[in-house]
C-alpha cells in the first residue's frame, strides 16, 4: 500500500505522466463531446467505437496517400461521418434498434478496417508539434497542454463550439427538446428524427477528429486494435458526467489519468498489475453510476425510438 | 359565408360554391383514410375571421384528424386547403405556422425541463434571440392577462399555468387562425371562464378566426358563433349556434334522439334537475368498509407534495366519486391503488387488512380491481392475445403446475368475450387489433371476473363513444349493486353527479371537501375544484 | 335537421387533385373519375381481397424484402473483395469448403454454433423481459474461467465431474450478469451500460487470474514458458465428442438444441414465460398484475448470464476452442456474435438455431481463406453487412404496421 502511494506520488510529479494523461483525455474528449450532443438528442450511440476506428483508419489512409495532415483530418471526418450516416439512418429513419445497429457497426468497422489495412497497408507518421511559447514552460503541465500537434489544439475549439450550438442556437434548443420530449417537439414542428440524425453526425465529426488525433498525434501508425474499446470509455464519460458537458470533460480527464497511470508505472520502475488497473475506469464508472444514477437525470427519451403518434 | 344558414340546416351552400369574402380557412372535400378507417370523408369547413367556429363530435368522429391536417401533422389523401384565398399545402406544423395557423394543444406541446421562454421559442425559424422572446412573452402576458414568468421551468408550473404558456406559445406568432383542442379539460370552471374571455378578446377585438374543438355541448353553446358537427368522419351538420339547443346538437352528434340520462351526461349536458331520474340511494352507513386510506402522503422526486394526507373510505356497495380538475393528484391516487407507486406516509386497508404499497400485485391480490385512466399504460398488454390479457393478474384458473392450459384458457376467455360482448375474431386475437371500446371491455371483464372488493375506475369513459359510455356506467352501477365498493375518479363532473353516492373533491393533492350526492351542487363543487374551501 | 353534405358534387378540374400520398396508406386508394363527371373515391384492391390472397401477398413481400437486402449485403462484400484485388468466387468457394463442403467441416461448424446458440437463447430470455443485456462476451468469459478453475485446480473426479464443471460455468456467468441485475434493481443503473462495462472488467479479471498460479495459471512445468495460459482440462472433464457421417462434434450440440426448444416452450406455455413477456411488453401493467420487476427481470438477467456462462463452459470443455485450455482472448467474440444471432432471429429460439449455424459457418469458413490470399477479416465484414441487411426488412415492416395500428380508430395514441 505504501508502495502504491509512492507510485502515485511519483506519477504526479512526472511530466511524462501528464503528457500521457492528456493524450488519452483529449482523444476521449473528442469522441465524448460529440457523443454528448447525440445523447442530449436521445440517442445512446454505442457506435462511437466504430466512429473512432473509422476516423483513425481514414486518417491513416489520407496521410498515406497525400502526406498532408490537414487532408488526413478531413478524411478522418469523412470516415467518422460515414459510420454516423449508417447509424443515423438505420436507427432514426428506419427506427431499427439503436443498440443492435451500434454493436453491428462496431464489429463491421473493426472487420472492415483491419481487412483494408492488411490489403492497403497505410504508412503514416506522427504529426509534428507546435510549441506555444511561455505557456509550454509551465512546470509539469506546460508541455502536456501547450507543446502538442495542432490536432490536439482542435479540442480547444471543439468543446466550446459543441457547448455553444447546444445551448445557444435554435438548433440546440430543438435538439434538447427532442431529447427531453420528442412528442412535444414533434407537434411544435420539429423533425425529431432529423435532429437526432444530425446529433449523430456531430458525433461522427468529432469522433473522426479523435481518430485522426489517435493515429497522427498519439500512436503514429494505424493498428487494428488502436481504439481497443476506448470508444466505450468515451461513451461512459458522458454518463459519468451526468449528461453535462463539464462532467463529461471531467470524466475524460479522470479516465485519461487512469489510463496513463498504468502506462507511467512501468516507466517509473514500478510493477503493478496492469489488468486490474485497466479495468479501473470501468469499475469507477459502475460505482459512480450506482451512487448517482437515482440523482442524475438522463435526457428523458434517451435510447427510445421516436415514431409519430407512438408514446 | 355571406349567407350563413339561419335555420340550422345547411347543405346547399356547399363546398363547391364560391369562397366567401374573407374566409380565413376553407377546407374542401378533405379525405383521410387510415387502413380500413375513413377518418375524414369529404369534409368541408370554413373558418371566418372574427368568429368562433365550434367543431363538435364524439371521440373518433374525425375532428382531431381534421385539425391535425390543418396544423400540418397529418397530410390528407385528397382535398384542398385554402387559406386567405390561396390554395396551400401544409406539410408540417412549421408550414402551417407560416400560413398563420396556430394550435393550443390539448395535451400541450411543452417540454417540461425547458424554461418558459425556451418553450415559446420552439418551433420557429431564424436566429435565437432569448431577450426578444422574453420581451414578447411579457408583452403578450400583459395584453391578455396571462401572467407567467418567462424564466420559470415549465415542469415546475401547475397545469393551468402550463396552458397559459401553451396559449402564449401559440399567440407569439400572431396567428390569424387559432385552433383550441379541448381546452377546458385541464381547467377549473373559473379558469375556463378566463380562457373564454381571452378567446373573446382574440376573436372579437383582434378579428382572428378560431376553431374550438370540443365534445362538450355546454362549452360549444357558450363560446361559439357557429358549429360544425361531425360523425364517423363526415360533416353531418353546420348551424348557427344561436339557432340550436343542446338536445338538437346532441341528436346530430350521436345520430339519434338522445333521451337517456346517462347519454346526456356523457355529452356534458349538465342537468341540475336530473330529469326526474332517481337520485342514487345513499344508505351505506351499515355496509362494511372495503377501502380505507389513512393520511396517505406522496412526494414526487423533487420532494414536492403530490398527495397530502389523504383520508378516504369506500363502503361495500357504494360509489364514491373523486371530482377534481385533471392533474390534481388523481393519477397518483390510482397508481397507488394499482401498486405502481409507493407512498411516503400513511396506510391503506382493504376490507380491514393493511396492504403493503408499491409491492407488485399486492393491491390486486387484496381485491382492488382497477380500470386505469390510460389502459395502454397499465391496463393491458397490446402485443399479447385477448385470452392472455384476461389472465394477466391471476393465472391460477388457467394453469397447472406453472404450465398454461391453453384449452381452458381459450374456453374461459370465450365465455367472458360473450358475457362482456367484446367484438373480436377470437381469444387468440392480439389485443391491439381491438377498438378502444373493446379493449376497455377486456379490462372490465378481467377486473370484474376477479371478484374485486373494490373497483377503482379512473376516467372510465374517456375516449369512448356514447354507446360504450352507457355500457360502462351501467356496469359500474351493477358492480356497486353487487356489493363492490367503487371509487370513481373522474374530471367529468357530470359523470360523478350521475353515478356517485358520495362525492369527494380533490385539489392540489388535498381533499378539499366531501359531500353526499343529495347535498351536491354544481357551483359549490366547481368552486372547490378551483381550490376554494366552501 | 341532419343533412349530409358529404356527397356534394365537384367539377372536375376545380382543383381536387390528389394532394399527397402518405406512405403506404394511400396505396389502398385510387382516384377515379365517375361516369357522371364527379370524382368519387373507391377502395382500390388490386387483388380479390380474400384473406389468403392478402396473406400470400404479405409473405411474398417479406421474402422479396429479405432477398433484396441479403443480396445487397453479399454483393457489397463481393465488390469489396474484387476492389482489393481478390476473387469473390474464390472467396465464396473457400467459405463453403471451410464451413460445410470440406470433409469434417460441418462438425467444426457445429462446434462453433453450439456456444453461439446458447448465448442467443439466453439473450432471448432477457430480451423478452425487456432487458438489454449486451455483456454476454464477459459473462461467457467468466463462465469459462469458473469452469477452468473447477476443472484444473480442484482436481475432483467421478462420473459427474463434467456436469459440475458446467454448473460452475453457469454459476460464473449468472454471477456476472447478476451484478448488473443487482445494480439495475437496487440502484437503478441501466443494465445496458453495466453489462457492457463488465465485459472489459471480466477480460481484465480473467487476465489477472491467468497470471497467477493460485487462480488459473498453469504450473510452470506444464506451460513451456507461455505466460498466460491455464492447464489443459483433464480427460474426465471434457465433453464427449461423437462422429456422424465423418463429422465430429461434441454432444453439447444436442443439449443446446434441446435447450433452445425448451426455452421456446417455456416462453409460450408457462406462467413464468407469460409473466416475463408481460414485463417486457408493458412493465407497468406487469407491476400492477404482480410481476415484480426485480424478481422476474433480475431472474431473466441471471438466466441470460447463465446461458452465456454455459456457452463458455461448453467452449472450454467441448474442444473446439483453445484445445481445452483457457487463454487471453478465449471468448473470441462468440459472445458478441451470439448476441447478434439472438437479435437477428427476432426473439425466436428455433430461428436462432439456423442463424447460429450460418454465423458459425462464416467463422469456420474464414479459416480456409488464407489460400485465396484474402484477409480473413472479410468474414467479419460479411457478417456485419448481413446483420445490417437483416435488420432492414423487419424495421420497414414494423414501421408500416405501427403506422396502421396507431391510426386504426386512433387507438394507439
């Protein structure tokens, strides 16, 4: 136990640990922010994992073909949005069960990307960093926050923009109304399923960027297991955050820290059981949900399909 | 129309005639069919500016469909919609709003967790300007005396207040045509008066055209200038309100002369003389108490009191009416007696034995039968067969050792189907294939065949046509005669006056008054429903 | 005083054109110009409207929809293969060889179909109760781990030991689903989330067990330097295998099929099944009628977990997976695929038997793809596209049915 506390102390004072934590957290936050938008409209979008993966693969392909980071990110957005298009139209046009569609998409995208990756074998590289003077010199967290690739910095735009469109625009008002009471939204003249589809498209965009960041900013190359279930962690960050954007980001930071903790320990010379630590975000979320589930109110129509005239 | 019929008979000035000068809305030959049901059959309707046009008909007569067509929620199969002389197509509510049509919805179009101004802003186009919306709300509030705080969360407002929000939401767009859909069902008599004042203002002072959809004759007679009466998807009559009386309207609406008292009650004709009918007998002091609520208190999730120290008894053979405006605790009361909600304080006894609350099936086992307000919510399983629905509560008669005996089940079901005259293709037919009235009979058959000690009937005749209402009220009376204690929860005062031996008035979750049927008078109950102790 | 203006005449061309067609409802109608120059509306029936004709037409429609969707899924897959330089015909042949045509391959496919079917049956039970259990992968893994611990560490012997091993697996799976059930009914945590989260936790937990000799790791001498592997199950804890027509498979296949029919019968014919369906269709009606959600819903989750656990135990003791040993990644997505089997077979256990075999065939067939030079993950793509394709027809039919129902007398609203 003392050993464990010592490890925590060492990690907390290690600059590398902060860099790792922020890498994970920002990757998660890209997906979670979009997921939060979709969930506010009433979709529990579990194809986030697939969107991440499609984004990552498309970014790698874009990079492989053009060598241009900007093009790669655009490709990633297209990849994420393609998965979103299937999810959105299957679950909010045909009104097929959104979980089934999501699960299937995750498996499909995993198969598709690993199939294509082995056939096409995209070669890519890590994106260069842009150091922001002064800010990057802040001890411990400076480098983690301000000595990054430009894709990392996109998070500083994505989160506020998502907040703004949800809370300050008519579209966002309609989106929230849709998530809380689709019947009322419908009679008010809002196309409920369209808003929900659009919410999923937002997830596709941000998760696509997240996938690009994962490939170009974190790993440096595409691997089949590059996302490896972390889409689900981003998903549960939204739930952990009680469907508020602030809580969602807090969840991403916490889970990012936990994920990096596991990586940082061996580097610092500690031997700790990685398996149990890997499951920590999941266990934390389960415990958090057990404590808060009866207090936090999800969007009232979350995960419920909408067909006009049906309650 | 220029030559509005004065005799009450209207036909020739037909739909193909020239559009009257200044008609706000003209519906020509509207048809809409759902599967085998012709919801609207060549319907014509003309709304004039500065006039209130009543649309009267039983449930299922097609008035809702017609109004949904006008608001763009339903697209007609054929027919023409003309607004201010222009032929238009209304694809969705936004379309309708652009043509100046607004609707005050019966069940509201509000989103509870959002604020008043956000709700009012819903369903518009263009950039969102919160302060403009707030200003406009204040302006409308002042003009029509509809006082409401723009920043209040709708879910925390009482029902009457929510309707104000709904009306403001509609008026905010300055519609030239307003549809009111059964607007008084959630209002106290006093609030209804106020509503009709607002109505008068928007019509007479501002020259808007109003359609008032209702199934209540009184309301139509009081508030409209002309009436269109619908039956089975067709317009059967169009008259000036001045030229008709209640019984004439009732006959047109039902399609035959209305003489039975219960029918008139069903139509909302309050007859204080009761037409010489027998006053329900009230000698129940000697029969045993079958249901007793002691200090029952219920809080909602936010800790607000929903039911406040309710004391209530029902004796065997007695019909106790719970009167009150909708949304004042009737639903939670029925839910508690259906074991759907646990209570926070107090206790409930059935035939002297304490029954645990909120425990699955406890009330049903103790002998509390329930005809729920919304049968789809807690009365039936639509996707299961009629036979299965008849034995949801007690499977013992049709099973052995946990295995269902389908032969016995279907045979017994057939007996009940006969007895309760349920029209269906057989015991195996899925419940959703039945009409609303027949679904209600399945519920009734099940609850009565379980030999209940108490029968809770929550809004038992809502949504039924006149014949079905008659059947239902007759069954309730017979159940009481057989010694069942009946708790009749209804927001239709006429129904309560007609059936109950004893009347309890509920307001804001509290019992505000109790009286014998003989001492009941309409005005007094009306005041109580508004929360005043008399 | 009543006059019917409904039949008023209208001049043709006065603007009474059919305005809109609203989905399928409008198909029942055809506008006709009456002989007297008036427009009349008549119900339009393209066929003599006998019930059998309607029914035949409906069946035809369903078959047509499914055919189109499945063809589209397969066509897309073929296109993908061709686009990446492979030959779709070769792939198709290899898949057939690997799953049914090759000698003994049907046996192998049956071996894979068994756990798929078991997972699917369990899923059907929880689905019927209205619960969304998507954590079968984890429940299966825990079940397998319990079985492995029982078989390799306890060293019991006797004729019943194989049954006891399977019981241990059942308990493990049920326990894992039970956590989600307990949280659902005591703390109101949605089971769809907990079951999902517990998949990863299960994988990590078993991974931890496989690193520690006091749990699952085989003794050092038996594992030739492999880091995470259990001991092989002793002979007496293996499910007997039989051979039929040159195909060898474990006898658990018969058990799985028997269980499928048993569950189907229980759903339709027992009070328990009735109450479970009630809970699934309308929880409030069920609560009023005495079906306690915690008891029946929790029970359904336990049953569902138990089946996943049993699948894990049978995978381990059946011999078709991992050669009687437990290794990381042992579930091999059987849990996920089994879940899809259940969803595609639309809650019918008998249909699940067929679907399980088809999905198993894709998997065993993929083993023969290496010779074609096409990456075996193509079968995941085929499977995913197939599932999506199979979701479309019922969704379309459901939408249409709902539209009709909701509008019949306005009674659905």
